[in-house]
């Protein structure tokens, strides 16, 4: 036989090794043949990266199915979703899977980023992959933002109206980008068509490229981060098949089963048909944007975007700041880092509701400074106050807590994350009609 | 040959390389620009975006606010009889404001901005008064040009149009 025939038709003697040969090809593209035993402890990574990848794959599969039934036109989008929900065999299930797995993906990608930060997974040459990871999280959010418009219900219309208006506050290219996306004076056919093309073609292409690079780079960087082994000890290495694959397979089956059951019990929501003349009251964003929505209630839109923008830039730049390699692979860097994190979390849980209530009920910056333009009184000043507060927290940990750079950074990072979660909760549960503060029950 | 080469600023190979790079860049720019122009859609015109005839001036009593949903505006007749057409789009982040007659204000349900009857900001976060469409009164009927969105910081009497 010629060489290519041999390759094509080669088959090992027994079933077991035959199956393995097939599996190896695929799996060993993603994994090395052997992995260090501690890397398999699931409480290290919590499997969050792998779960995110699985969900992304599920998005592609269900998304392509939806494309066969969905019409990207203002007249027919809503009815096509109704048809999917009520007439198409398994339509409600497929749409439910796409919807819920999109939501879950935001959670898992976010938690994955937190895990990588807390274990110092961006150290020892992993800065590039840290950036790619942040890019992937932003990509997932963009996927959700663009997918959101497609059902053309009230939620879709108003969330995108607010989102694109937000863009036009950005200096320089903001208005141009918003006009380009909208292709008209308000959210309409042009916007729907643009969002559809971006959602089903541009973003999936980017996703596949970036995810492939992300995985390849993990291996290139020497596998996932691990604590430095104690001197002169040897870490045991186990074969990927079956040790790692078994864990992954179990996790995947459990996850997919739960998702299917969940999607069967709770169909994806669909509100009333979009009506450009009547926003619902309250007109809330999707839950994962409610932290930003909450900021918008307190400051000028430009400041409300610059604050998370600054935080994100700082998080992206962490590998330049925290370079200590001794503590790689150790959660919170050290015991003291753990204490800083808990302190920061408690601080955020206490401080954020107080700030929200004080600003809502008593503090009216523009009224205090009537001479100043709104952009400064309600924009620059709250922005600087917030950034100043964050800097103060960092230096408190450094000076009073005597934390080193890495430990203080863990504190600040925890404060940011818990603040975001708190703001999101205020937006989800404590905002009622007219966006007034209410009790959720 | 080689001696000659040394006196030239670059040899043939480098020259061709540079030329090829420059041409590829140019081609990339052209393709990129053409793609952008391809994607830039024509504005789609609906009811909104043209000239709307609101009706006879007499049918709007002074101190009244009338909603024209298809034209996306509220027609306001001030107490002194002057007309003002305000775009219904909240100047904060674009939600549609509702006229609340009992409170004498426009209210935005999205982030709770409020505007007084003439469209000036009564409660932030809205950064400026509701936008205007030019109003003209021809042969006793009120005509609003919704193609021309005019921004303003606050209400001034000069914005009113009279019959
Ligand atoms: C990370 C990946 C993705 C995310 C996070 C995502 C997210 C979303 C969301 C939030 C919706 C709105 C549906 C709803 O919640 O009611 C949606 C709709 C849709 N998506 Fe995706 N999507 C992803 C990938 C894809 C892909 C790869 C395709 C196709 C190639 C696709 C095709 C569609 C279609 C056709 C709809 C409209 C149907 C509907 O609204 O139910 N999506 N997507
Ligand atoms: S859009 Fe009207 S208050 Fe924000």
C-alpha cells in the first residue's frame, strides 16, 4: 500500500485501541499526552475554561439551527421566533438552549477570568493569553448584545436603543460607530440586518480564531499554571487518557444534561413585539449589563463608561504590575492575600448599597455645583471620586495591611468584582417602576 | 556590477520587495475601504424623517401637549400660543419620553429623567433639553419637519413659532 492509503485505512487490531486511536487524534490536539497530577484537581481550575468552550460549541450548533428558521426582518423577526417557539419541532428547546447557554457562558467566562487572576495564571509568560482571555469575555458579551436584538421584542428594542445611544457619547469615533450600526435615525431594519450579520458571521469567525489561539497558547506556555514544586521533588505525571478525559467527559455530560432539563422547564423569554413609542417601565437592560445600567443612574454616560473602562484597562495591565513568580498557582497569592480579599469583599458589600442610597436620596452633585456644566458636575467629579476611592483602598492594603503588591492587587480586584456583583444585584432586584429604589418583595 | 550596486540607494531585490509591500498595503486599503462602503447602508426612510402636517393651528389649545407617534414628536402649544415640536427621544440614552399631564412633565422610564412642559431638563441624568424639529405655520396649519433634528441646551422663547 502506498503511504497515504496506509494512513487512511490503518486500523489497530482490537476495538479498544481502535477507538482510542480515533479519540487520541482529536483529544491530543487539545491536550498534551501527560499532565501533572495536581493540575487535575478540579478545585484548582473548577473546569471553567473547558465548560466555557463547551458552551461556545453548543452556541454554534444551536445558533446554526436557529438560522434555518429565523428571519432578520422587522416585519417577520418576531413572528419567526413565535413560530420557532410554538410550531417548530423542538424549536422551543433549541431556542431555550441557545438563550440559557448564552447566559451561562457569561457567568462561566467571568468566573474563569476570576480564577485565572486569583491563581496568578497570567504569570510566567502567560500575559498574552491573559489578554486573549479578556478579549474572549468581551466577545461573548458582544455576542449577547447583538443576539439580544434579534427576537425584536420590547426588551430587544429598548436595550439596543440605550446601548447604541451610549456609544454616541464616546468621543472621536463613538457617533460614527453608532450611526454605522444603526443605519438610520433609530433602531430599525438597518440595525436588525447589521446586528444579524455581525452575530452569525463576524463574531463566530472571531470566536473560532481566538479560541483556537487561546488553547494553542495554553500548551505553548507549558500547560496551565501550577504552584512551583518544592525543591528537589518530582511532580507525578499522569496520562491524559483516561485521567483527564474522564473528568472532562463527566463534567460535559452533567452540564449538558442539566442545561437540557433547564431549557425544557424554562423556555427562553419573549416579551411583547417591539414598540418604538412605548418603552416598558421599568426599561431594564439584560441582567449582565445591569451593573453598567446602575452606574448610568448615578453619573453622566461618559463617566459611567469610563469607570468600567478604566477598571478593565487596569485588569488587562495586571501582568505588568504583579510580576512575582514565587506565588504562581497559589490562590490569593498567600494567606495574607486571602485576608485582603475577604476584607475587600466585606467592604464592597457594605459600601456599595450605602453609596447607592446616599446618591439616590440626598446627594445631587449638579445642584450643589450649579455653575459647573453637567459633564463636570455629574461626570468628571463622580468619576474622579470613584477612582480616588479605589486608589485609597489599594494604599490602605499596602500601608495598613502591609500587603505586598500582589496581595494588595488581589484586594483591589476583589473589591471591583464584588462591587460589580453588588451593583448588578441592585439593578436586578431593587429597581422598580421609573427606576426608583424598591424592595424586591 | 556589484560596485555599481553599492552606489545605488538599494538593490533590485529590496526595491521589488518594497514595491510589493507598498502595493499590497494599497490593495488592502482599497479592499478594506470598498468593504466599508459596501456595508454602509442607505438610510431607510419611514414615516418618520419627512415633513409632517400636524393639523390646523386652532385645534391645539394654548397650554396643550399632543403626541404624534408616527412623526416621533410631541407638539406643544405654550400658554402664549407659541408652537414647539420636541423629538420624543430622551436626550440621555434614547428612550421615548411619556407626557404625564397630571404632573405637567415629560418623564423617561429608562433612567428617570424628567423634562418640563417646554422640554427643559427638570431632573437629570438627561444632559440637555429635548431636541426640536422646526415648526412652520402655513395657511393656518402646523407643519413639522422631522428630518431636521435640532439640539438645544434649554428652552428659550426664540424657539417658539407663532401663527
Ligand atoms: C458565544 C456565542 C453566542 C452567544 C453568547 C449568543 C447569544 C445570543 C442571544 C442572547 C440571542 C437572543 C435570543 C434570546 O435570548 O431570546 C441569540 C439569538 C440568535 N443567535 Fe446567537 N449567540 C452565540 C452564537 C451564535 C452563533 C454561532 C449563531 C449562528 C451561526 C447564532 C445565531 C443566532 C440566531 C439565528 C438568533 C435568533 C434566534 C433567537 O433570537 O432565538 N448565535 N444569540
Ligand atoms: S434614556 Fe431617558 S433617562 Fe436614560
